[in-house]
């Protein structure tokens, strides 16, 4: 028994050394991961567009022609768009869009970590890229500044731009930018123009059923 008690300090010392080595290894691994992540972010952020440009956002809209009596006699546009303000979109349309595209829009800071993790898991299960994980802010960044390809490089840039947009603009401003920019088929961009094109009335007069239909169009605008 005396020998056993004499060996205990040696066992404790060996255990502490092992724990120390494990912790040291973890610190090196964490440092390497942080350094690699910082390097990647620096590389992908060097050629990012400036989100400050959105403060002067002036999208193309419909050009209308009037006769001498002030009556519209024609219109033309490459993008059929009617620029609207946040309050021009009724609550039913706002709720429908948020419910379909980004349920946590008013709570996240540009990206949704849990949504990305869930989409990545489903992608691994399906063996493809069937699941999307872009927040409404990330979609805005892609539609305004980036290409629609699904590369890793583009996704990183989309994420960085979304974070910058969230830091610079309020949620109503981001919602309004998105609602005026999104493509909804037949050369129609934005929900105000879509409401007039599909239902012949302004967005403020949309019924619940009509408001629920429009946010579903971006998934298949053709």
C-alpha cells in the first residue's frame, strides 16, 4: 500500500502534462483556424463592392409618355419597376415575404448560422446543392452586386456584403431595397410593379391571398 501511495503523485503529474499538451495542441489548432479564416476573409473582401452606393440607389423604372392633356399614351422600360417606399407595402405582404423567404429577418444580423448549418446538412444528405440558406439580406447583396452562380467564392462575398449592409442600414430600409429590386417575371421588378402588372392595383390594396402569392414568384418567376 505504501508503494501505491508513493506512485500517486507521479500519476497526477503525468496526467497534468497530458492535459497541458492537449490544451497546447488545441490552442495551436484554434490559432491556425483563426489565421486561415482571417486570410480567407481578407482575400474575398479585397474586391467587394461598396455598400455605401446603396445610399444613392436609383433603380431604373418605367418611363411613361403623356399627351398634351396629361393622359398616359404609352410607356416603356427594360425593367418594369415602380419604386415604392416601405409604408407603400401592406403588412400582409411584408408578413408573407418574411414568412416565405426569411422568418428571422428582424432578428438576425445578415446571416442565419442555424439555417446555414441545416442547409449544409441537407445538402450532404442529398449529395447536391438543393437547399438554400440565404437570408433576405444575402439575396439583396447577390441581386445588386454579384452573379447568380453558386460558387463558394460568391457565397463568401454574399455573406460579407450582407453583414456590411446590416451594419449600415435599418431593417425597413433593407426590406424596401429588396422589395424594389426582386425579379418577379415578365420583366417585372419589385412588388409594387408586380401588383399593378398581375392584379391591376397598387400594393396597398392587395388582399391576403394576393399578397401571399407574390412572394412565391421569385422561386419560379418564369
